[in-house]
């Protein structure tokens, strides 16, 4: 079976690109799994983990915070405003950020809480998979 | 040493100290231009994908001209103008140029019956409006030499909020950005870009013939995707304007500091000549005094 060519681009730089067997992403309508030969799709992403199974069978997790992805042919482009590879996430920093965001009682910064929670869950999933 | 000579020596030392500073700033600015350019290049893939997706979604959506972000309101009353200036001076006419261009834009808008609300980036611009006691819609400072996406997002959200507020409650109908386009190391030019309302529809038709999109399945439907993409487009427009301006700012500063260094060198050369002349004049005077004294003794 043909492989997918995945590239992940965040607003500040091109983050990662390579070959993969499958990609699972989270859209406003639910999770969507992409294999090679999928019909062209343009979908929004919601904050959450993006799961990539590489051709050698290893799994890769990316925390995406908003954005969209497009599938055409066997190429899939993930365009996220902010995206981080699981191994780049510092669990301590994410936890500290979560605590800080929750401590702001005057005006709870929901975006910051969501972002920190996504980071923590992605880092957690990645360490469980290892 | 005579008094005149001492004055020259002191001035030479002072100019030399200034020259060291301007030389250092020139070198720092040169290295930062490269970094700013790299950041600009790194942000391009995102922009390409984003534009392609917006065009695809606009083609897929049933009637884009009705979309709030694209509909051209018949009664334009207010326009937000984002003016990108520098935080620090010593960059030649960099900030002054954008501010002057912005004034031109305000005049044009005024003639069309539109009130301009400036949103100002950079301490220089903020000071300009504060000194003239003119109201601004927003002030953003502290990041112009190294803007991050978070900065751009903050500005983009403010602009979008102003745009989405109904006109009766003080919202704006248009968004313009005045920034300095980085052509190359030697040339930068101030540009005005209208971000909203979008004119995607024309672009779609234009580009359609060149490269057809695959028939995308939209998830959720095309209109919702478009809704989700357009705020990102605004934020990214702000981001690339900030990056462009940052690169231009460093280039302008490098040029200003280079001419300051050259000027200091000229000054040192002139002052050294004058100091030598003063020394020579002093020696000549001493000799003529001695000769004169000896003559007076001999004749008596």
C-alpha cells in the first residue's frame, strides 16, 4: 500500500515532514482517520493530539492548537497555528502553566487552560506509548 | 601642550567612542537582518497553504460574497489602520516614513468619508500619537525587533473584534496595515495593504485557471471552514507584516549606523588634521618667540 506524505507546518516554521501509514486528527465533528488513497478533504482542527503512525510502525504524537489540514492525493498537509512534537513538550512547564492559568480567578484564561491540558495529555500519551 | 590642541584631542576621543558604539550597532543590526529574514522565510509555507485552503474553501462555499468578512459594506464609516513602527530610534527615517504614509492614508480615507482609527505597533509610533494627543484603538510595544506569532495573534484578535463589532457600537468596516516591505538589504518600501474586507473572490477566479483544486470534501461544511480560516488569515497577515517590518527596521538601522560610522571617521580625520595644524602652529610660534628673543638680546 502506498504511503502518505505528511507535512506539519506551524505559523512560525515547518515543523516536520515525512512518510506515514496513517494519520488520526480531531475535527469539530469528531476524529477522522486518514489512510493512503483517501478522498480530498479540507477540515478544521480542534485543539488536541494528532496521531501519526510512521511507515516503520512507530507512533508519533503532535499537539496541535487549532488550524486545519488538507488531504489531496497521498499528501496530507497539517497547518496549525501552534503545533508541538510530543518530545518537545516539557511536562513540568505545561503543568506549571496549567496551575498558573487556573489560579487566575479574576478572568480565567480558558485558552491557556485548554492549551496546557492538551500539552499534558499529549505528553502523557507519548510516555505511555514508549 | 596648548589649550587649542587639548580641545582637539578631547573631541577626537569623544568621536572615537561614539564610532565604536555605532559600529557595534551596525554589526548587531546586520546579524539580525539575516535572522529576521530566516523567520520570514520560515513563515512562508504556512501562508501558501493557508491561501490555497482559503481559495479552495471560498470556491466550495455556496455564496462567499455574503460572508461577513468579505462583504463590502455600502456605508463605510470607520477603518482600523495598523501602523507598524519601531520600538527604538537610531534607524534613520524608518518610523517617520511609515507614520507619514499612514497620514496620507488617513487623508484619503477622510476624503471618502471614512474615519480612521489608528492601531499602533512600536514605541516610536505610540509616542507620535501621544504627543499629538490623538486617540488610538490599540497600542502594542516591546517586540518590534523580534515579533512572535503570539504578538501577532493578540493584535489580530483585537482587529477582528473591532471588525466584528457592529458599526453602531463603534466597530470598524475596514482594516488596513501600513508596514515596511523588505525588498532586499538595500531597498525597503512602505506599503499599505487592505486586509479586510477580503477580495478573495477575484483571486479565486484568477487562480482557478492556473491551478485547479482537488474537489475537497469539507469537514465541517465549506462555510464553517471558511469562518475558521479567515481569522487565521488576518493573524497571519499581521504576523508577516510584523516580520517584514522587523527585517526592514534592522536594515534601516544598519544603514543609519553605517553612515554614522562613516561620518565619525570623516570627523576624526578632519579633527586630526586640525590638531596637527594647531601643534605645528604652536611650534612655529615658539621658534619665532625664541628667535625674536635672541635677536632682541643680540641687538641690545
